[in-house]
């Protein structure tokens, strides 16, 4: 985190320093993964193998030149035949060892599948992780770390001596936490009894799958700790759900703190025996909380509950930007909101938050080797540029080469370069959107995620603040329309129907084809249906039950295509805004 002003271009000294550092890092990846099964067996890497192997005493610059000129662009199709070997029955060590990186992975990261496509698996190896022993913590302040350690599957890898290694399939965030602490499944019986130093929640809380109960138990142990200084959650929506559930169960939570008893929340029976010894009766703390009350009439309610609270770390950019006003209301004007990182299942991290005031400004990390493709250029290896050749103000697609064995992998995320860090020259990035994540209304008209988001935000003037939303293609009338489902922070404003016009005009302004097709009566005007309060919290619990993913990792997609989700949303519509002619 820095308060320094970015530089708009690299000085010759910074450029040389960044170039040498980046080339050296790439050479380390090449040396680590050159003899893996993927590099040696994938036909697309043949040219690279032939070019790199004679260079026994290569310099980092020679390695970069060889890589630049001979490594192809890849997508998941190149890796799927290799990764699928983990799903074979039986799964044998000789078939999966040294597959993408040396040894066996610590876990397989499963993508969220938010787009509606089948989830992907990415092996994640533990060679560059410094383990923290159970009972220790990386936090220097008292933190409520809202993280799950559940997993979807355990793969038994059969070894020659008749023993087996266990590899879990889980989300990237859950797997990274386990890997950081060195918590394989064989250590669960020990770790589940512990509370990491400087964290409020016992490890047992992270083993709760029920979304509401999971957040309520984090809230309970956080409320019991008056000296709490920080919250850490994946997304702004998750942190807001915790607050909403905490409000709803306020009397129950305070009774538990007073008596030192665990409430009878749903689906926590398997961890109750580990939680009960960790909650000590504290009548004085309960009384203080009762005096504060559960009222949020005045901003800064959370600052009164936790006088030493200084920071909340969660993603509040992109589709999660709608959570920021309500977060600020609960937290008050002075608490710092840290916008986490740009992350993906495929990568350890793309960038980390660079500013407490500019929530969409990230410093590129050096965990993986990143190349960039100007979005105006054709997708080919010759058009990729490294970090030291970026230009401020331009937009690029990200390509990754990782220690976990991906090579020039097309991530499909678009960033804009905001400048460079003045001390080390690393690029400063703004997240823009997922590439090719578009909703197609007709053969000639599609809307990007960014345009869909900007459309509904333009309607907030008349509609009121939007908590969360998603869209579908509304086909109830003869003309196809963009159909918004929104959940509001407060009650509908008196002239809420004017939001329909505001959304339409914004879409016409930012997308020429919307203006053209609407004018030609090829598409209808957008619709807005208002959902019952708490709908998207229920959605996360519902999706958790279907996908069996980790609690707290379910995201609301910008647009919904599957009929089951559409039907589920329609059942929770509270009212629909009507154009004046329809009143």
C-alpha cells in the first residue's frame, strides 16, 4: 500500500531494473518447469524445447528471447488432457507426478464457473509458499478472517509402495490458506481445535458449509472481541451479508456472548464441540453491545461496536463497486477500505491494492510472469509485450506464465495501465472487465459486462442505491429486452420508474448499436424487477448447495443464462417498474 504518485513512464534506469528483474524471474520459471510432462509432451511446446535445451548456460536475457520467439499462446484446451489424469480411477503417481510443475500439487483449484460454463481445474504447487505452523498467523493485528477451508473432493494418488497422497479439490482462496498454513487434510483433526494467533474465529468456523451459519459464527467471535482491528473477506458482498445476518440475529448473538454458549444455528453440529471451548462467557461485553444496540440510523455503527477497528479488506471494484456506499455507511468516514487484489483461479495474484482512496488501482505482482496484449492488436505471440514496454492509458489483455505450469495462458481479463510505481517500476493497473463476456441481444447487438453495470448505475438517481443485481434476456414481449433484477439498499424512491428511462439513455450513449437497434425497433426498452431484501444472500446459499463450493466464494454473475436461476429469481420479485404508458 502506498501514497506515492505513480509515474506515467519509466525512466531508463527503472526500465532496465524492471527488465532485468522480470527476465530473471521468467528464467527461474523456465528452469523449474522445463522438464515437466507438459513441456516435454505437449506438441505445441516442441519449438521451445528444441530452442531452449541447447542453451545450457543461458543468461536470463537469452532465456527471454527464446521464450518470446517460440512459446505459443495457450488456453485451457491445451492443459485439459493432462489435468484430467488427476480424475482417472485409479489415479497413479507415475501418471500425474511432475505434470505441470515438479512433484505433486498441494491442491487443485476449481474455477467458480460463474459464466455458466463447466468449471476448470488448475494444479497449484507449494514450492513457493512459506508454511505457517498451526496456531501461528500472518496477521499482526486482531483480524476477523472470513475464509473457508472446506473442499469439494479428495483425490487419492496411489504410490508405488502402496501408500497414497491426498490432493484436495477446492477454491483457490481456500487452497491458498491451507497451503499457507501447511494444512493438508491429515492435519484437520489437529487444526480444527485451534484458533490462529491474532484471528478471532476458531479454525472450526472455516469448516462450516452453510453460508448463513458460516458468516454468523464469524460475526459471533468477532463481536466477542472488543479489540478487533480488521476484517478480511473475499468480496464486499460477503462482508455486507455478515453485517445483515448479524443485525437479524443480534439478540441471539449477544445472549451467546453473555453466557458463553454456541447458538443452534443450522448445520454446525459437526463443529460445535470445537467451538464451545473457544467462546468464554463475557457479560460485560454483551452489556456494552446492548447499549450500542442494533440500530444503524447513524453512520459508523461498526465503529461503535469495535472502537479499534481500522481496516476492512475486500474487493469493492467491478461488479462489487455497488457495495461501497453501504460499506462506507456502516464503517463511517475514517475507516480504511482496502480493495484486496486482482486474483484468478489460474494465478496466485495479478495485482495487489495500491491505494486506500483509489479502490481500482493495483500494483502488478511478481508472483507470476505477466505479458500484455493491446486489445486493438490481433492475438498472436508477436504482439505480446512485457511489463517494461507498457504504455500508460492503454488497455491490455493479460497472458500468464506461472510457476504452477501455465505458459502464455490467455486469462481473458482486461486491464488499463495507470502508470508505474516510482520505486521499482512495476506497472500500476486498473481492472476493466472480462474479455468476451458479453450478453448478446441479437445477432448484431451485444453488451459487455462493463456496459451492463454502467447502465444500472445510471438509474440509481431515481431508483435508489443498488445493493446487487444481475440481468437476463427478457423475452416476455415480442421484442427482446435487457432485463435487470435488482436488490436495493433502501425502499424504492417515489419516482423510481424514471430509472427505466435513465438506464435506456445510458445504454444508448455508451453502445452505438443499442441506440441503432432501439431506434429501428429491433429491441425493446430495458426492464427492471425489484427483488425482496436479502435475495442475493439467499442466492449465495442456494448456489453453495448446488455447486458444493466453499462458503463465501459464490459470486452473483452479471448476467444469468440458465433457466433454473432465472426461475429462482422470478419467484423473489417484489415489484416491477413500469413505463408510464403501462401504468
